């Protein structure tokens, strides 16, 4: 199972390597992106197709997920036909820089990326959280006392829970996320720490266990990423996201795909 955290290390290196390329591309004069979209009637939106529940190919062989529906919403707001551009963690920055995509979804905002991208307001929650069965009462870090918790060794999940777990908690570390998930599902661990994207998938696929999210540990919401110096397009995207929050679309998407309401403070 591909996870957001496992993507971050690869994307960090790719971001640094592409910084010089972005400077070269963006220094060249080009048409205003919003004008181009309006004239062509098409907006090209970069999405992951292997990143459920944000983006994947469904049983009907059509794209599905939070980002797919968000792309459609943005297209309607821009009065343009959406062309989904399948991206990977390695190529997506280059696709944006070379205008193969007008914008990217599922982009976490970091100081490194701020040097080469502009970011919309957040449109989707992403965070690490503690998950466990409904029958186990856990509401905060103090409730981890005496519990066994599975994590992937050396990951942000591991670091985050290790900082807050009481001394009596047992943290079981595994070589990869799948090992940590399997330990939880098989009963080797009472709780696990994963991203809310992975947690939503586990909740949907394992109803007999009745897994649920207990509490958050670390938050890094998703934004729309755009090339720098496109203030008109950024303004339109921000307005669309704000409207999606006001009209309940973001809460609907979050509840449907992430199995949790859209955070009121996001």
C-alpha cells in the first residue's frame, strides 16, 4: 500500500533537484495560465492514480477518489473541461514546470516547495493519527498507557508517537507500513499509527474489526500546487475551495473518502 509519508522522502529529493529547472522555465515569458485555460476551455489537473482514497482506478476502470471529485469541482468553477493528468511523485513537479499540467492536487506545503510553487488554501485534511477498534476507549495520549501500538520503523509515524507515548506503552516497530497494518489487523497490536488516507481504507475494508480514528498526532493538509506568478489562477482556485467549504462539498468528500468530517479549523 502506497502511503503519503513514504512519498515524502522521494519527493523531497525530487523537489530540490528540480528547483533549478523551475527557475529556468518560469523565467521564460509565457501566457497567463488563466487566460490559456479560458481560451482553450480545458484545465489540466495533475492527480495520482495509485493513491487511494485520493485517486485510483475503480472497478469500472474509471478514476475515482477525493482528488478526482475535487478536480471536477475546480473544473466547474473555472468553466473548463477537466483533463486529468496522471502523475507520480517523481515527475509531477516537472509536469507543472513544463505546463503539461496547470495545477497539481495532493501537495503538502513545505519551505522547500514554497521556493518553486504557489499554494492554494488547504482543500483536504492529511494527518497522522492513532487508529484502533471501536471497543477500545482511547481519546488522547494518556490513554496509550499500557497499550501496544504498531508503526513502521523510522517513519514520521514512529517519531510522532514515540514523542508522546507514556513509558508503559509498547511500540512495536515493523520494517514497512504493511507490516504495521498486518500486526494491528491480526491482533498483535491494539492500536496503530498511520495516515488518515490509509486509515480510511482500513476502516472501509475491515468492518468486522470496527476500526476507527482515535486522535490526531501530526497534520500536513493538502493544497493545490501552481506555478509561481499566476495570481489570477490562484485567486480563482482559492475562491473555488472556499466555496466548496461553504457549500459543504469538502465535508461531503472528506466523509465519503476519508471517513471523517472535514475539520472546521482547516
